[in-house]
């Protein structure tokens, strides 16, 4: 085992660099320690120097990572790499080795996750919490070797409070590699980032099998290949994958919108739910002669972005009628008055005879009372018309998601890109964009920017 800790110039593994490495190695031959300052080739921010005590002057004559890489790779070979918040340390090491075109694919154990599994009753699992809880001996806090010693002490403390078999079981679970399909290049998966985005699974013919969104691309993609496939379709999909690609997004909203857009454009085999339906329809409820009149609106008769009188989104007329019939049965509404069945004026319908209709068909209930209950029953299905005079941009990180009339036109990082989307994008109502954005509009608030009036 190699208990390792790094000090760095910042938190971004792709941009920042290592300033110190500390390792406690444990093997049948005993325990040994090794550490070295590292010249990062860039200035160390004052805030980092204040935390670690490592200054530009201290690393000026230190070896670069390239100087240490070969010996470090040899030192860590065959070891389980143990770190606290291992994604941080592993990410920095992986990026440093990648810059040198050197392979680095260790088995990694995170002691934050280990602590959470073995001590679920505790809320905090950072290194300071572990120091206090397990009374670890601090030598040099926020220095690489000092913190590596703390991780080694924590590992020893675990064996005083838990059975070895229990610890080994948790370690096996935390370090288990996903069972990858034999035709999939495992090395390509090392590039997957821990970022929001959309991922693509391609089959043998190069056509997309599946498109999905993720708040953590690496974790989500690898989860597809876990040994405990819950559905037969999951196993079938995993075995057909030949290539994986992905697009990073600025955040969760961008991932949701991009996923919905790309599924409609590329129509992957295993995505059925988000495909565009040409039969999309809705119920329109309008007052006529002091009564509410219900009609099915579909095709060219639909203006989802403007009509305030629409209720429900249905893939086709059959599903719309089935839903309305269920609403009628649950609320004592009359299927004849609703237009679901034919009946003779003034005569009780069949539903009234079996006590499922309160009698609006035959005068046992006033039409006003019936309409009031109909409105209440459909209230949750009411569709909000587009609340802005034209297109808007929704800010997420460095980009604007451009939306018009419940239609996602794309994401832009500059004014020119926004103008291009507005000039060439066609706003067609998208029920998935509606379902993504409508519940979030109130929370988005100040992040929404008006981009002009109607086009």
C-alpha cells in the first residue's frame, strides 16, 4: 500500500501543478517514507503558501515532476494507492504523467469513502474530523508527508475498531473495477472527466445506441458497466458498446437540454422516451355559452407557446382520451358532458347509473358545479404559455442557453454565437424542454436574460 498526499498550486488538475509529494509505503518488508518538493514551473499563489508554507523560493531548486516521474512510477508500481479525497490526488498524478505520455493506472482507495462506509453515523469525514475522532498524531499538517502519515494512522486505527474481514470487504467494494465489454477500449475511459455533460454509446456500425446526461460523466458512464445490471436491457446495451464519446456542459441544466436536443436529432436505438412525437396533443378548455367546452387540440391547431387554455401533454389522442377518462372516473365527472361518450340529452349516462358520474348529464348536478370540479381536477395539468415576449438566454457558468417558446436553440459562449443561434434556430415547441424548464423558471430568476422581442 502507498499512502500518498500532494500539495499543489491550486485545485484544478488540468491547470495547476504539484509542489510536494509525500508517500508512506507499507509492504511485507516494513514501512518506509519518501517525500520531495516539486518545482511546479509556475508561481505559487500567496493563499496556498499561507496554507502549506511552501513558497516559490523553496521549490526554485527542486526537481520538476518530469525529473521524478520514472522513479515515482517505479516506486508506486504494484501498490494500492491510498489517499484522502483520492480523486484530487489521483487526478493531479494522472495529469502529470499524461503530460509526459507515461501510463499511470493504479488501483485507488479513497479514505473519505472508506470512512463514510465504516462510520456512517458521523457527518464529517474530512482529515481534520478524522484527526479529532481517532486522535491521530499530527506532525506537519498541510505538508505532503505529514498528511500521508495521518492517512496511514487512520488505516491502523480502523483495525482497532473493525474486524479485518469487514474492512477488506469494504475495500474490495470501493476498488472494484467495472466489468467492461471486451470490445471497449478501457484506456479511453481514463479520459472521462468528473464534470457535467452528455455521453454517447456507439455500436459496431458507428450509429448511436444511447445518449445520456450526467452530473459526473465518469461515474455515470462506469455505472453502466457495473456487475449488478438491474435490467436485461442494461446488460444488452453494455455488451453492444464499441465506442464512447461525450460533451462537457456548464452544468446540470445544460446537460438536460443538450440530452433532449441530441436524442431528437440522432434518434439512438435505446432512447425511446425523449424522441419527438409528431402526434403531440393537448386538451383545450374554453368557456362557451356559460359552460366549459373541452376539445382535443393537435397538429397545426396547437400553439403551446401562446395558448393559455391548454391542459396536459400527450403523445397521441388515444393517451389523451385515456387520461381524461381516468380523471372523470376519479372525480365523478360525466363522460358524455366531456365528449368521451355519446348520450341522449337529459338522460343519465351509464357512468351515472353505476354511480361514477354525479349527474351533470341528467340534471342531478348543475353544469356549473361539474365545470368547477373539472377545472380543479385538471389544474395540475395546466400548461404555462411562454412567459416572455421573445427569446431568452439562461446563464449557467460561462454560457447562455438560448430558449424561445419552450424550444432550446443551443448554448452560446459569445454574443456572436447568440446572434447565430437566433438567426438560424427554428423555435418548435419541445415538450421535454417544457418539462425541464417550466418547474425551474421561478428559481432561475436573475439568470434569465431577455434577448429581444418576438422574431
